[in-house]
């Protein structure tokens, strides 16, 4: 009872305080005033002066970048795209403007339309793209932004990434003596590579080829509805259907596709290259996809039906050829379809990306290439400390690091290895292993914030270029942060 009395007194006191506060607010609350000025007025064109200071972070970045060297890197690519080797094709190409738009797009991870919109409506971005220094400056159309980006080869974009890192090292923002390595997967812009779906797509392409054959005086018909009905019945089979029954249904689809499109392929082969060269490039690509790629694909599917094993080099998409099935054992992602890129985290949180010489850049086989690229950028004997995960462990990689005069080799030791040749102090070992973990969130930023997670590009070349461009955007953002920090200090 005593406790109940005490609690009730406290509740009463709190309620009184709340009432006093509410009454005070009601008494002293000022009346709201509303301004209706300009509600019904129409906006008109007006000249506005905007002052952009030199200490703005984008302006500081613009003055920091080596535009001349970047121009020298991409100039051969631009000249290759014209028959005469001239830079200008029609109206003058404002190289400084397009290069600025390319860099902005890399940093902001926006579409071509959004890039045009931002440059048109943002004074800072206009100055970054050279509006105050380029004669007769104008904002490029989004289609020209795309054309310019696609004209730059993957090799040139990789060289630009090396140039950005070299500048960061010279400025003291990056310390190339300390580098940690890891890899990640860039998913290709393809749907899940189901064989039934791919066979239906092949039949659709074969029907288009049959239509094109009519221009050569040959008539063929592909019963696409028949193939799709069998594919539909296969997709909607019950989950508990026996495996043998599913395999038989799959074989029926394959036989039906072969029966329908094989006559078209045989007839398409009889057309000479001289006749085919008179057609558009799109038609030539279509014939190649059906006659060369499609025929080999059907052979690979037949190999799977007979042996229950996947043939080496079997395609996973008709528009993206450089794609592999990558099994990394991630939770929620048992299989990933794309290509592997090797990264190096340079002290100062800058990211070095290795050249993608193959689709499956395995960790063990990439270490020597990464060392060579590091030496090419920063010189031999600069690298002193390296840390990697267990995937890079091999005697060859340890020997390669020792030959490169690396004093701290922090390759993690796998449990199934018999003997660890790396002897490190316990505290130093823990420090290096913990440091290596710092590369994971940086790769996460590049994938989630800058578009490396899944490519939006349709071709293999532009997909590879996108990986370099995403990394360049990350390094440029880091550079801008360092420049702003110097200003604050």
C-alpha cells in the first residue's frame, strides 16, 4: 500500500507538470503568418550571377587533374574511330568538355541523360566541364556522352586509372609501400542462363534469319509457338517431378529446336560472305549468332543430355560471350555469372584494379601480374608490405613477393597446408591480417555506390570498361576528399 501511494503521487505530479507545460504553450504560442506572394505568378527567364570560388572541391579537383596526360591516353582511340584518322567527325568535338562529363559520370554513377541534365543545370559542373575556358562551350547531348565513352577502349581507361594513382602517390595522398590484394566478381548484364530460355532465344533469332533469307529468294518457317509451348510446359512442371521425366522433357525441347532451326542454319551457310557483306552489320551479327554460336551451343546441350556434364566453353549468353559461372560459396549467392577483377588497396584508401586478361582471374594466378602492374606504376623496390587472404597462398606467389623485395608478406596460411613458410611476429601478423580486412568495405563501396556490382552494359568491351570507370570514380572521390582536407587544415 505504501508503494502504491508513492507511485500514485508521482503520477499525479507528472500529470500536473504536463498540464502546466501544455497550458504555457497554448498561451505563448505565436500566431502563424502565411505569405501568398508569387502563388499565381508565372516564372520568366532571368539572368542570375553565381559565384563559384576556387576553393570549391570540384574546382580544386579540376585544377589538380592532369588533363593533358589523359588527353594523350584517349586520343589514339578517338582517331581510330574515323577512316581518315582525324579527331573531328562533323561538328568539333570539345574534348575537354566530354572528358569532364566522363569524369563526373564516373564519380556520380549517373546515366547519360542525368549527366546532361546535371551539366546543364549545375554551375559547378559546367565549370568542371570547361565552360569558362572552352571556346563556344555547349553542353553535350546525352547520346554524344554515350558515344564518347564507348570510343574509349578498356586499355585506355585502365591507363587513366594508373595515372590517377600515380598522381595520388606524388601528392602524398597514397602510400604505395603498403598494398593489400583481394578479388571480386562483376556480374554480367544477363538473365539467369537457363538452357531452356537460351534455346527459345536461339529459335527467335533463327526466325529472324528465316525472314532475312526471304531477301535472298529462299523461304523458311520456324514454328516458334510450338517451341514456346513445350518450354512453358517444362517450366510449369511440379517441383516433385522425377528427374528422369524432367530430363526427357528437356530432351524433347532440344530435339524440337534442332528440328525447326537446323534447315535454316544449313541454308544460311550456303550464302557467301560477299552476299552477306551487302547487308547491315546487325544482320551479319544475327547470322553469326545463329550459324556459328547457335550451332555450337546446340552441340554443347546435346553433350550435356548424353553425358550429364557441361562442355568446356559452353556459352551462357548470346550477347555477352566473356561470361563464366563463378562459385565463391557466398551466402545467398552460390553462383555468380560474370568475370573476376583483382583489386589492390593502397595505403590511404586508394584502389588499384588489375588488367582483366581473362574472365576467370584466379587469385593464385594473378599475384605476379599485380606485382608487375604495381612496379609499372610506382617503380621496383617500392612495395614493402603485402597482405592477402588464403586464396593467394602458393609457393610461387611467396617467391614472387620475395623477388620483389617485399619485407612483410602477409599471405594468410590455409589450414590444409602442411607447413607455413611465413614466419611473422604474432602482433605484426595480427596487425597485417586486420589491415587486409580494410579492403572489403572499399570494394563494397565501388560495387554498391558506383555500379560495379552488376554491369548495365550490353557488350563485353563496355562491361570491362565499366569496371575501370567505377574504380576511377572511387579514386577521384578519395582525391577530392584529400584536397578538401588540405584546404580545411
